[in-house]
């Protein structure tokens, strides 16, 4: 349908389940140890050596529930295990895809478990990326803490702030999203493996759910537990939706931050021109010397795509009926693609953009001095009404707030300097930016 093969981590998650099942069934005497060892060895070739990944050929848009992917996995592992035992591929008398590799399992509990497991594996890789980005923003916040600039609300001049305060806020935002995504991923830790075909555990050993959670935790170094209600674990994909929602919320703030960057670097002569982004490529094929905010633009595009992934997950999650959500393959694909794409984008964005941002301090200070909203600092001294009149006069006559106040003899120069002191405006309570 699309030519898109399963995500590598989704393949690994499914193979981890097959490996754990073979280990368990050998231990309780349900599977011949020789057969189990061959299946485990075949699994390890995929998990440890990246072998046979090209043999997982089922399109991500496939039959409902993921039966096609599960059967594909069973067949790859069975045939490789047969070879390990000295047989020929297809000789299912030695090892059978369903009877041995799929023992105690159903697509209906394997796929929701693989979704949870692959999500956990990718979140584990994603969180350090967010941590690094957050720290990079905080570092810039410290670097720019004395760079005065005009604040802007409604895209209109507002009271002066520092560039450092803006960047520290970006760092805090990413830090909080890191924590939200981490919390959302906790629900992925409860596994429904052992529910079998409909949630009842038909044809499974009574110790299977607990043992599988323990074995998978051991194999992946991720803490997991059996779901207390195997029916619910099969019917509901809410844990995947929670992670998707948390990533979507991050995405919305990233779009906002990228747009701020594009505004602050606009110009260089006819825009804000307050920050300088690292130069990545020529900005035009016809206008020489033009430089575009390409990394911020690229981040925007990735974020828009991620919002599409989230919308697909939301629609697919509510499309289940009765004991099963047959839309699981598209949920798996969108969840894993979302986490992978966002992680890679933010690695590059931190390295190629945030880390190398420089401030045009003179430009920033110029706008801070020119902002008529320094008049807000005069409210306690001359009152709101007089301050508003000063702003109107300054705009009408093209003068600074200082010039108008002194010309109208509203304050002496000394008192004006005391009231309109940049350090006092941007940090009136003496709050210092914390080292992060």
C-alpha cells in the first residue's frame, strides 16, 4: 500500500515478546528446550546484531489488529530457528511458526504489548534529547541575562525585558514537557500479554502474565508489570494516546518557540534582527547574501507532521469495537514515527541552531530604549493617565518617552532616571535567574 515497512523498534519489541515467551514455555516444560534455545538465538540475532530486519516485509497499512505483522514475525523466527537446528526453511515439523514461536500468544495481546513496549523504548531515547535541549536554552538564558530588549505582547511594544528571560522561559517550558511525557509513559508499563485471543487467557499458563512482564523487564532493562485487567489492556489504547497527547503539547510550544526565533531573527535591516541564528545554507538562489532561519522552519514542518500523527492516533484509538481495537497497526506506526522524528529533529535543532545563537545586543538595547512602554514604569510616579498622554505625544511627535517627560517638566532628569532604570524594569523584585 505505502511501501513503508515496520519501524525497527516495533520489530524489536515484537521479537522481545517472542523471546520471552520461548524462555517461559521452556522453563515450565511446555516447549522443548532445544526448540526454545533455537528460537531465542534467532531472536538475539535480530535484537543484538540487527540481522533479518529486511525480512519484515508487511506494509504498515495492513489487515486489522496486526495479525500480518505478528505472523511475519513468527515465520521469520521459525525459519531461522529451523536453520539453527540444521534444517531447511519451511520444514515446520522442526519448529512451527504458530505452534512454537507463537505459543501462548495471540495477535490480540502481542500487538498492544508491542505498542507499549516500543513506546517505552523510544521514550527512553527521547527524554535525554529534551533534557539536553532544555539545558541549552537555560545556558543561553544565562548568556543573555544582561541583554535588554523590548518585550512584545499582541506583537506590539511592551515593557522591556531581557533576552535571557525569554530563553530561560523556553528552557523551563521544555523541562516541564520532559516531565509530562515521562509521566504519560508510565501507563505503558502495564502489559496485557497473557490475555490471549479475547482477554481471558485461553490456552496460556496461569503464571504467564506475571512471568512475561518480569522477563521483558529483564530483557529491555525497563520496569514493567502485568496489567490488572487483561480485557481492558486489549480493548483500550489510552496509554499510547496519553503519550501522543503529551508529545502534541510539546509540539505546540515548539511551534511557538520556532516562530519566536523567526521573528527575532527577521531582517536583518527591515525586521527585528535581535538574534543571529547559525548560518546553515544560502537563503536564496537569486538574492545574494540572503540567510533564512532554516532550522526553525524545519522544526515547524516536523511539528506539523507530528500533529498529524497525533490526530491519526486519536481517531484510531476510538475505532475499536468490543474486545479489540483493530486499528492498532496505524497506532503503532504513528506513535513510533512521532517519537523517532521528533527526537531526531530536536537533536539537530539543539546542535545546529540553539547552541550557536548570538544576540545583537546593540539592536536589542535600541528597541528597549525606543519602546514607549517604558512609560509603564512611570505609572507609580505620574499616574496612568499622564503616562498615557506621554505615550501618545511620543508616538505623534516621534520622540522618546524621556524627551516628552522632560519637555513637559513632569519629572526632573534625576527622578526620571530613578523611575526608568532598565535593570529595575526588567527585574523589579530583584529576582535573579537561577543557574539551571
